[in-house]
């Protein structure tokens, strides 16, 4: 059980969620995505490269530098106060990514607006998680996977006619199951308490779902 929990925690580490969400979103066969593909056929790889660089590579590099500088003791960052500097840096990286996507979105006739609301929800979740972390430890794994699930559910609901709806609903059901499995894995590994995991689930799911459904972004 501990091995499975460790594998799930690694695969669905919060740092990788932004990539999974991007791949999920562009797998939705809807009007917005068809227009993006027709108007900017190479945009998928440009977007993905930016996300990999700003959302994965730079945060990992920052963690490595902090580890070498003894700011953090290990890459899982179990000590609450050590999480704050990396969370602040990730907020900066995500905000820069959001700004670039917003600029591209304006050039693409706002066709990328649905995913922008998801990105904005991620930034809001990170800001709230950072504030909470000042006084209390919250499960970032639970926050990330539940935000992924809530945001993708919201994107399906607002995408209008989805030509592969049945396929995407299967994926979303799997996401809901993974939300429970990843959250439970944090309990199995004894890295969090029940309350820390539950608060992470509630915050992640509700923030992302609300931002996407109500088109909240700046």
C-alpha cells in the first residue's frame, strides 16, 4: 500500500498537474479548440513548451537551488515553513505564464479564454495555500488534484457542444477517483492529517470549479 501511495504521490505531484490539465483540455473536441487548431496549428506545442518551462522546469530548478542552499531539507518539503518560499516562487512563475497566455489569447480572438480561467484559478489556489501555510500545513497534493478535477469538470460544462463528450466524461470520472486515491495516499504516507487533506480537497475543487464556471479571471 505504501508503494502505491508513493507512486501516486510522485505521478500526481502538484508540479505536474498543470501539464496534465493542458493535455486534458486540448483533448476536448469543442468549437474553441477546433478554431485554435485551424487559426494557429502549431500553437499546441508552443503552449506546451511554455508550460513545461515555466510550470515545471523553473520550479524544479528553484527547488534544487533551495535544496543545495539548505533552504529546504528535501524535495517533498515536509516542513511547513520551508514551503513558503517555493510557493511564492511558483506563484511568480504561474503569474508570468498567465500573462503570456493572456497576451496570446488576445491575438487568438479570446479562443483560449476557458483555459485562462483555469490558470487563474490555480494562481488563486496557490495564493490562498500560501497564506494558510503561514500558520497551518495544508495538503498541496489534495489541493492540486482536486483543483484539476474541479477545473476540468467546469471546462466540460462550459464548452458547449463537445463531440467526444462520452470519452471526456470517462476521463473526468477517473479524475474524481484519482482525487480520492491521491488524497488517501497522503494519509497512508502519514504526511498529512485528515483535516489537512479535506481542506485541500475543498479549496482546490471549489476554487477551480468556480473560476471556470463563472469565467473569473483578470
